[in-house]
């Protein structure tokens, strides 16, 4: 069973930045894509960004330039940089990967981000 390890969440003031990290164990095998989603109060789970193995990046609708996904050149990690945080960014941020020929989706447990005004 594949377990993703997320880190980097926390409580910050509006205007500050956070960098989230997600480590994908090598036991996951072939990774098709890596990405981040979030669940904010009163809203459905939404895609922030995802990156395919070939490097193609897709940002979710409504995600502005404050969000940057990256891999640091590693196949087993994915980062999310969030700048100029706003109170409405408060929520749980999830890392997810799609692995193998079966294209199985694996989700992390989520990391809480709280932004106060």
C-alpha cells in the first residue's frame, strides 16, 4: 500500500507564503502524474495543479499565479508553493498521485492550511 507523506501546512497571516511538500515512496512504482487538490469550507474539492511525468503542468480553473507546482527534478516528490496567502485559501490541501498501468489514484491524508487576516 502506497502512503504519501505531506508536510508544510500550518497557520500563517495573510500575505505570507507556504511551501507544501509531498514525498512519494519508490514502492509506488511508475508515476503517471502528481498533483495537489484542496478542500476549502463551503466548496467542493478542487484541483490546484498537476504535473505529468513528461513535465506537462495543468493548473485548475481559478488558480492564479500565487500557486506554483514543481518537482525539483525528482520523480518522487512534488511541491506546492503558495504566495500571498489569503484567508479564503484556508482549507485542507491534499497530495495525489496516479500510478501504474491501472492508473490508480492515491491520496495523502491532507495537510491543514489556515490563513488569518
